[in-house]
C-alpha cells in the first residue's frame, strides 16, 4: 500500500474519532464542565485540520509521484464522503 492510500485509510479512521469526540461531552453529561468542552473543541479543530490536510496531501502526493491506483480511485472518494457526512451529522444534530 502506497503513501496516498495510507493517508486515505488514516482519514477513514479519523472520521469516527471526530464523531466520538464531538459527542463525548453530551454522552458524559458534561454540559457544564467547561474543561472537557474546551479540550474536545480544540481536539475537534485539530482533527478537522488533520482530516482535510490528509485529503489534500494524498492527492498531491499521488499525482506528483504518479502513485494513482485503482484502490485509491475508489477509496479516496469514499473517505471524502465518510468525513463530510460525519461533519454534517455532527453539526446538524447539535
């Protein structure tokens, strides 16, 4: 598995992590605990940046090094949809 495909797989694992961290303060009934809300907020920002950065980098690396594969052609759009639907779901149900 080449580097762009590994970045895509990482993105697939980061999307559910985003979901868990987004809803963790609600699940732990920590609505008033500002420390947990603040930490989860910063983690969400970092995860969002990480997910979007891996999306950008896998495309750049695949094109620049000519590492375009059939698996990547299928996996990358799937990871994009999973991450975008995760963002939408989290923000729509708050």
